């Protein structure tokens, strides 16, 4: 393992840039993983890091030492002082190990099968949580409109807890055009007349779920594409749910129905 102590080292400068800048992540086609859990998930999925940087204190933790040993067979590993790792980490309290990984190239989503489409979800924590819930529910395609937070930002990665490495992410989607050719049901939650009770509706067919921005909700153009409009019963008197919470309720009600068939 190589020892690094200078803030001016090119690798250290690269990690700092990728940690803090959406523009640099897009420029280099790379992002930063923080922590042994994300690094382990990437390795398990066959994603080879381009570099790993671990703190001297992090190496004293068995879980970090084990994943670093796995990574070292395929990529260079550098050891830095803990204080230096804190300075370049994308989070306030680093987990002791960082890795640079390439972001996958953009691809077109399929025009059939299960998917989740997120419209202008701007909070990285919500976006990551949505991806985590969708993947846990067995959905492998996550579609994002241009107004969404960056899927491969360190904050989104941290919230998704490894979901990135078991699903296909499609960013910058022209959602209206894609939905016009999509073959399957289009589920959307909304309020008002014509929305069926989620728990009484048939959610077993294959389809795409639409969820909108935290404040504005789903855009009228995309809502008009819905073939199944649904509402979540909320007897407690609260007007609405956080988008990530609402999605989890919907997706796992679908799972429950399918398992009951």
C-alpha cells in the first residue's frame, strides 16, 4: 500500500473534487464511495474501483481491513492520515475508507416491465431512499427526469446503501416521450376524484410507478399518462406523506399482493 500525506497529491485532489462537484463527476465520469458497506457492495457487483484510499485508523477496523484487502487485488490502495481523509470526504464524518469508481454510461430504459420513474425529486437523501426501496421491492429500473438530484452523488449513494449496484439507473429521461411508448400499467398516487384506494386496487400487473417532486408533486403532463390513479388512505389527519415514504408504502403493497397470488 502506498502512503500519502500531502493534500496536494493528485489522487487526493481528485477525490476532493469528485466529493464536492457535480460538474467534476460528470467531467471525469467518476464518483466517490464512502465507507466499507458501499465499497463491499460495489465489489460484490463486480465494479472495480479505480483507486481506494483508507485512513491509518480505518485499517484498524476489521470490516474495513477486510474489504480493503479484497479491493487491493484489483486496484491501487493508498493509506492516509485520518485527518486528511476527513478533509476530502464527501460527508462530515467519514467511515474510514473512500473509493473512486466509474459511473456507468447512460442507457435507454426498456419499454416494458417493472420500473420506477421519479420526476424532479431534488433531495439526494430522498432520491437514494427511493432507489433503495424500489430495489428492495424487486424493481431493477430507476428512471429520473432532468430535474432530479444526481443519482451518483455521494449523498445519494450513501442514502441508497448499495442499491446502485443492483439496479439500472437512467438519468435525464424524456419521461413523456418514454411513457408514450411504454407497454404496461402506469401507476401514480394523487388526491381527488377518480383516485382509487391503494389497498383495494389491483397492483399485480407489471407497470411503472410515477412519483413527483417533494413539494410540487407529479407534473400534470406525467400525471395525465397514468392508467391507474391511486390514493394512500391517511386516517390520521395528515395531508400528505414524504415522497420516499409514500413510495415505500405503494411498492410493498404491490409486493404483498403479488406474493398473495
